[in-house]
């Protein structure tokens, strides 16, 4: 990260998401993905899925500028979405939220974090590669809207290693 990024670092609070955040999460979904989750899907996942772990990154106004959702089963987790609102991208928010989520998951005993990312999603691919994820597989024509291939990535946490970035 260069000095400009550091200087522009926004004042962020990262916390678990709660039902009151759902309308903003649905807006973030529309802002971030070709196949956005509806408010209803998000609400159902957050409220009824015991595997679901959601975090939001809020600016000084308290409004979530980004969210990250995972599903955790035993010592493995899937990162199911990470979205930063389009006006606040490239300010380090996505990276900080990802670092936070990894630390929390690792503290909860997660050893492996999987995700899938569209083959042409260069910002996300760069973020994940720089964060230590490696490609472990591909699913052709995985995304129904564009027919893009999904790149499956994995990061394994070493429990005796405090570094997470
Ligand atoms: C991918 C996403 C979450 C990144 O969030 P962000 O807050 O903009 O990312 P950061 O500012 O923390 O950037 C971290 C790194 O990601 C990479 N990156 C982010 N945006 C990038 C861009 N537009 N082009 C190239 N690389 C980019 C860079 O390596 C960057 O590090 P650097 O700024 O030191 O060069 C954001 O672009 C987003 O919400 N996209 C739409 C939703 C999405 O595609 N989510 C991923 C689903 S798998």
C-alpha cells in the first residue's frame, strides 16, 4: 500500500452485521454483483442460517460502506460475498474488512477459507491474490448472467502464525 492510500485511509468501524443493516446490504448487493442477493435472501441467511457470519465496515456516519459474508462449517469457511459501495472503492476498505474477517474466523478455529470469483473480476482477483489466496480450481460457465468461469481460491490459516494480511 502506498503513502497516498495511507493518507486517504477512511475512519472505519468494523462490526458484525445486524438485521437493521439489511436494507443497506441489499443496496450494496445491487451495487456490487451481476447476480445480487435480494433483501429477502439476505434476511433469511442472516436470521436463519447458523453458518452465516456477516460483518459491515461503517464510515463516520455509521452507515455501512461495505459488507462481507461468510458461511462457516466446522473448520472451513466460504466467503460468499464482499462488496464495497462503488463511491468508496480503492480506499483500502475491502482489504481491511477482509483482514478483519480472517482474524475473526481464525480465532474461531477456521483453518481454510474458500471463495469463488469471476474470471474477469480483476480488482477482486488482485485483492485475493495479494491477501494470500491461491487458485485451487475452476468451474466453467458458473455465473448465469455472463457465463464467466468461476475461479475457486483457498487460503489456509496457520494457527501458530499471527500474520493474516
Ligand atoms: C473487489 C472489491 C471488494 C475491492 O474493494 P476495495 O475497497 O475497492 O479494495 P481496496 O481499496 O481495499 O484494494 C485492495 C487491493 O485490491 C486490488 N484492487 C482493488 N480495486 C482495484 C482496481 N479497480 N483495479 C485493480 N486492482 C484493484 C488492489 O490490489 C488493491 O491494492 P492497492 O490499492 O494497494 O493496489 C470492490 O472492488 C468491490 O466491491 N467490487 C464489486 C463487488 C465484487 O466484485 N466483490 C468480489 C466478489 S468475489
